[in-house]
């Protein structure tokens, strides 16, 4: 059975500002409690290299590959599939304008394959916590930048 983690937040900031927060990956370490470093061009097919905090004090290096990128709207990435349907994942970030000064940020993660129940048992709680913390931090960062006029 797949592990699916969805979280959405309404943000008191323009969609363009939230998009800038999400795609300014060089600054993730300044505000993101889950993905503390990130490097990518966002071009489909290229790597996205991350360091994430799952369990324990040391971050875990993670390499996935950009699947889609619609500038100003969404990007997604996937892990390199493990042979024989063992494990595959997709993570997406979507920003939807709700007016000139408000938007919704949707965070989605899905992990599936016959090994996913084992991974869910080991890391499901940490993944749920991490994605929730990042979603809340996107909102906080964008609203703080809006307030400061940055």
C-alpha cells in the first residue's frame, strides 16, 4: 500500500513570492527544517540533490530527478526507480494564486512499490513530520518576506 502525504496551506503572500521561496533552493538552509540543502536546475531529467533530516542528528543525502517543471506553478521529482517495482516515489510542489496577495501551497509525496510498507514502517513518521514542517516553513518564510518587503 502506498504512503501518501498531502498537506496544503493558504499563504498571505502573492503566488510569485511563494514560488520564489520554493525555487530559491540555495537558501533552503536558512528556513527549511527538513530539506536543509538543495541543488538543482529544475530542468526535467536533471538531478535534484538534497540533504534531508529524517532520523538522528546527521542529515541524509538524497538524489532524485526532476520530473516536471511549470515555471511559476509547479515542479516535481522522483527517485530513480528500484528494479522489479521494489520502490518508487514522487514529490510535488504546487502554487495556486487565490488573488493578488494570497495563494495556496500544495505539498504532495507518494511512495509505492512492494517494499514501501517496510520503508513506511521505518521512516513514515519522520517523512510525515518533515513534509509538514517544510510546508509550514514555506508559509512562514513567504509571509515574513512579504512583511519585510523583500
